[in-house]
C-alpha cells in the first residue's frame, strides 16, 4: 500500500487549500484515516481523522477551520483547510490510524503572514 499526498502550496494567511491523499491498495474503506503534520523542529501531530463510516475528529488547533472527508469509491481522503494561519505551516501527511503504513513524502504547506 502506498499513500500519495498532494495539494500543498504557498498561500497567504486567511486563504484556503485542499489536500488530497490517494491510498493505493485494498481495504481503504475499513481504515480510519488521518491527516498529520510536522512543522520544522516539532514532532509529527495528528490534526484530523475520519473513520470508514465518516465520523470525524479534530485537533483543537484546527477545529472549525479544517474539514476532513473521504471518498471510499476513489480511495481518497481530503483535508479542506480554511482560514490558514502561519502556524499551520508544515509538511502534511496522511496515514491509516488502523494500520500505520510508510509515511511517504507528504505535501508542503506554507502560509505567509
């Protein structure tokens, strides 16, 4: 199984980005999927997760600004990020919370003030 995240970029504070992550392999719908991020000099943290049935959880730091979703027919999980802040700058990764896999390269999000 491979995970390919995309959609990052450079945006101004207050703007939005949508990240996508394609899960290549079987059993996607059975996995709780998470979006994680790692800022420079910090540990990787979980920012949002979604179960196969669509139940969602968010870190307090992104609650109300980020929305995680998934399309089981496309083996894809999304992260809609709004009202971005400079402190959201990080490399964003997706992974399964059910059975963690190789992290992949992630996608870089940079937010300018």
